[in-house]
C-alpha cells in the first residue's frame, strides 16, 4: 500500500512508520510535515491513502480536512489526531473522512486494518457513485428515447396517412375508369411511388425492432456493389439528376445485399429530400484492395455543425429540417450506421448549412465478421454488464451476457464469439483464454470502457475486423 502521512511530529511519524513496517505485507510510507508540502507531492503521485494529522503548522481542524479533500478529492483520508474531540470526529466523518483515529489508542494491527478497510470502503464508494451516475445517465436516455418514440409514432401516423390517401384516391379513380390514358399512367406512377414510400417506412420500422431486440442477422453473399449503387441511383432518376462516378476496378464485396441496398436507399432518399428539386446529386465509388468507399453528395440545406455528432443517433433530425417542416422519422441514418458498422465499416459526414452534405461509408471487402457469431459481455457488476450489452444490442449486435469467468467454459463452439468484452478488474487474458473450450479459436478480449460508450465498443470491434 502506498501511504502519504501528513504529520509534523517526527516522533509520531516514526511511530506510525514502525507500526506499518511488515516484511510480509510491506507498506511504502512517505512523510510530509506541512499542508503546503502535501498539496505539492499529492499531484502526480499514485498514493492509495492519506493519513492526516489534524494539527499542522499551516492548518488545523475541520478546515484542514476540507482543504485536503479539495486537493485530493478521490483519495481516501484517515485522520490520526491527538484531539479526543467527539464533535470534531463526527463532523470530519460526515464531511467524508474514512475514519478518525486517536494517537496513543492504536497499534500496528488496528492501524493497518483501519487503512485497508478505508481503501476498500473508498473503492466501493467510487463504484457506487459511478454506478449511480451511470444509472442516471441511462434513466435520462430512457426518458429521452420514450419522448422520441412518441414523436416517432406521431410522425409515422402522418407519413403513412399521406401515401395511403394518394394510393386510395388514385386507385378509386382507376377503378371507376374516369381517367384518360396519360392521366391513368400518372395515377399508376403515383400509386407505385407512394407504395415505395410505405415500403421504406415499413422496412425501417421492422429493422429498428430487430436491432433493439438484438436479433438483426445478416445474410452474407458476394455481389457487385457498384451494380447495386447503380440500380438504386436509377430508381431515383425521375426525382433528381444523379451523377455516378466509379474509379474502382474491382467492386465485388461480401455483405448483406438487402441491408446495404437499404443503406444506399436511405442516403439517396435524404439527398433528394433535403436538396432543391433542380439540384444534382453526385455519387462516387472508389476503393482499394481492402475496402470500398461510397460518397453521396448533395447541395441541400446541410446540417448545423453543433448537431453533426448526433446525426446518426436514433430519431435524430436536424433543427433546420424541423423548422422547414420536412417530414422524416429520424431512423434512416441510424439504420445506415448500424448496417455499416455490422459489416465492420464506418460512416461519416461533412456538411455546411445551406451549402450541402457529403455522407461517406467505408466497407471492408471481407464481409461482416459479426453476422452470426456475436460477442460476449463478461462482468459481475450488473449495471456494467447490462449497460455494455444494451449499447451493443442497440447497434444490432447479438450479445451473450456472462456473470462469472467460469461460464466461459459453456461457450458453444458452433457459435463462437467474435470478441469478449470484460470488466477491467478481471481482464486477465491468459486466465480467461484457459477457460474457453479448446475447440473454439480464442477470440480477442477487450476491456469494457468507462460508461460503456457504444461508439468505443464498436470502434474496438472495427479494429478487430480490420486486423483479421
């Protein structure tokens, strides 16, 4: 244990050092005699605990403790004082001191025990505080998502009503035979176009449901990605001029054709929706031996810079789009990001309000490493385990949760995990790999980042995919 003793009496300091001298359990004790020296040495040093006298040449009493707390807010502090003041002791403990010990009333055994208990209590307190902060974060997310889902329901009701009205209205006219040939052709085109809108809405909602349940599966096949882009671009030519440029010689890729089609459709649909009617859209495909990159550029309303970080979040929509009353559910870009990340790829955007936006997706040619195998989250702490699992499942990744390291022995060789995320406190790679059945190729073991940030988890998976 690395201990900082703040004590101005050489005799008392020597006594404490003798108490803590133990060949079987050695402690490193550093002594300073003034608060000013304490404030200097505590910076940049990894002490486990502070043992603080309550009477120093440059401070005393509760004020001294509070000043020490300000300098070292996360270090446990045990007070060792000659002042048998019960009121002061209670006030110090109430202010956060781990213990209040009286000089002359402790020996080596009780002092070491008090220090060990103080360190453990402080560790548990920090974990509790972090857990409460995470729970509050998750609670705020739940409240926000519920509000967004209510808005989604209202938006869907509006977006469904318009196409249905057009389909029913023109369908009745065709059934009555009241339209001339050219009018009937236009009516049929309107029905088809609005039917496609309803189909897109339906696909997005179903995909969202599967993602949130962690049941999104990918059907991997090899296909020509450039041909898929051309098909989607041609389907939009009646709405907007689209220029396609491809400078990649080989455009074959392994992936889920349906989900990548849905991604391209969403990007082109947004480019059409958020740009003027006479404004062209430029689609560029380029690549190298390992990946393909697709850029979709428009000259539309753009996205405010402060909102770029959130543009791929569930239900996120630009404030300028809302002000312009442009219809939308806020699901499209979230789904594109999810599908792309499931393929081991990434998506980014550059945008300037009233100038336009460019969305770029990078896809590895090797396919989706997470399509079947999924990942394992191993943590005894329930909040950490469920928080990390939630962040992964909301990105469509299959997750198996384990509470104890021994459960690694139960992994199914037919569904070997792509990676194992573990609590940093048990991240002993050699020990964990020894428990995995020998029939399973040892997957990478990754520490769960603080606050279970979904982007960090997915970034770790992307690094694994790119390394394979």
